[in-house]
């Protein structure tokens, strides 16, 4: 009995010590985490496209996971109005403050960049920066020219949007309206004077110092107090998905993909070279990705096309073209998977593992199919060994050749399609007696037995 009581006593002491250590570890971890305040920083330093919208959406998602404010650094000539509207929607639905910051010195946030700045909860500019010129324009990617749009059907919605943003953020409504109607431009001091922005900061550190203790009321009603003491800045560069969408959203790249895809499709159908149809269709679909189509749907379509191309390659060999195309499309579809989206279905760690596993398999198979394609093309381009009419040359039947039918024969290491007046069984020796176009006429060697 005493032994049992001793064991129970020791067990209780052990459990107590383990529990105490866990409590102390959690308390220390909580104290350390409370001492650091995260800020997510994302840069918009080129034209605003649908890829930019996905980048900002991912950055805001990252900020919400950490309950950290998001700082959008703006240095942009503007871009697509539809993409800017998507970004504004993400900002207005954010559960954390979003700070817009025109930076560095000499930078500007023109047109759509100003719209995004007006949507942010706190607007800031660095010295020597400029904003404004929000009048919509029509861009021609072939000539590079911009044509101002003065139609009220286009202008009025933009005026309504920017004035609503100014009212909701407590900024100068008249200046916001003049950004669109009169292409008003302001430097940092003018923007601060006319209450278009909240503050001017020379760099990120000064910006963080000035917004410390700032109370922000989000559009969802949440009140957030910014604490930038002991700030930890996380620079977010985006996922591979956002990078791909950004690349194909460029107007010139997008136009080239669509044009090449359509011309290749027409050429493939008219010439009968159907091996290139999957490539043409894939180029057209990828160009649609740059026009704002849902990447999830595009990823699914590319996956289906890639799988079909691989299946066709297996059953009807296409010299590696279909196989290589299929592997590339499957790898691209995996790259477009929403890895950073909510992980309630699959844990983020498994999502990342699946992503990199798929990419690795795609790269390995792509290299393998590239080698196979190279070898096949090399063999196809090699000139035939038989330069003259192979009359009298002997060989072996590779297939069963029925009378008046056709089959393959092997002659001096080369495969030829052949026909015969008599039945020839596979493995029997044959001799060439004539040639009609690319087809040899053969007969069975008498006295030869089957091998």
C-alpha cells in the first residue's frame, strides 16, 4: 500500500510541476509577444493591375492573421480603375487599419494611386512627393498613347467614389472632386494644408512614431488603437500566384498572349497540326487571367487541359509536344493555387507542402519531357541512311503483314512501312522488291524460317 501511495504522490508532484512549467512558459511567451507590435508593409511601385489587387489582398489577409496594421507604400503612375476599385474594397472590408504612404522622396501616386490613398484609414506622404490627376484615361497598349475620357457616364462614378471616400475619412471633399474634374495635383505640403492627408513623414520610422497611439475606427465599426512602440516591420512581397497575375496583367504582355494564342489556334485548325491546339487554348486562357478572370477558375481549366494533353500523349504519341505542354500547364495551375487563402479545409503547412511538392514534380517531369522531346526531334531530323532505292536489301518484318495489307519492316536499323502480295508473319526475313512513294514493296525470303 505504501508503495502505491508513494507512486500516486510522485505522480501528483510531477503533474503539478509540468502544469506550472507550462503556465510559466505561456506567461513568458505572452509577455514577449505583447512587447512586439507587428506592421505589414507592402509596396505598389509600378502600374496598378489585377496582380496588384491580389498582392494587396494577400497583405491585408496577412495583417489580419497577425492583427497588425498594414502600410501600403505608393509610388505608381496609376493603372486599371477596376483593379483600384478591388483594392479599395479590400481596404474598406479590412479588420485592421490600412495606412497609405507615398514614399520615397520624389515618388508620386497619380490617378488610381490617389484613389487608393484616399481609401486608406491614415494617409501620409514623404517630403517632395505628389498626388492627384485622377481623370480616367483610355490606354492603347499598341501605341502607348493615353486618351482622356470626358464622358459623364465614366467621370461621375469616379467623382462619387472619391468624394464618398473623402467624406468617410474626414478629408477635403472639394479637393477630392477636383482631382477628377480638373486633374488637380498636390505636393505633400499642399495636401497636408488642404486636409487631403493626415501627416508628412520622411521615412517609415518617422511614420511609425507619428501614428503611435492613433485611434482608427474601421468601416466594420471596430475601434483600433495603433501601438507602434517596439514595432516589428514585416515586408510582404506576395505569393507566386500574385507574381504570375501581375506578369500577365501587363497590357503589352496580355495583348501578345491573346494574339499569339488566337493565331496559333487558327493555324493549327487550318493546317491540321492539332498538336498545337492545347498550347493555343492555354495562351488564350492565361491572357484572360490578366483581364481579371478568377485565378481559381483559370487554375482549374489549365489543370484539365494539362491532364487531357498528357492523356492524349500517352495513347497517341505526339513526339513529346503534348506531354511537355501538359506538364507545364499542370505546374502553372498548381502555382495559381490560393496557398494563402483560409486554411479551414487544409492546414497552411500542408498547403505549402502540397504547393512545393507539385512545383518540384512539375520541374522534374518538365526536364524529363524536355530531354525526351530533344531526343525525338533529333531522331526525326536525322537524314535517312538509305539514300538510294533499297531494292534487293533484306530485312525483317516487325508486324504481321497480311496480303495486300501494310505493316512495318526493319531494314538496316530503320523502320519502313511496307506492303506485300503474300502473308508475312512477324519476325520473318523479307527482301525489298520495289517502292511506291514512302511505302516499300517486299516479299518473303524463301527458305527462311521465323525467328
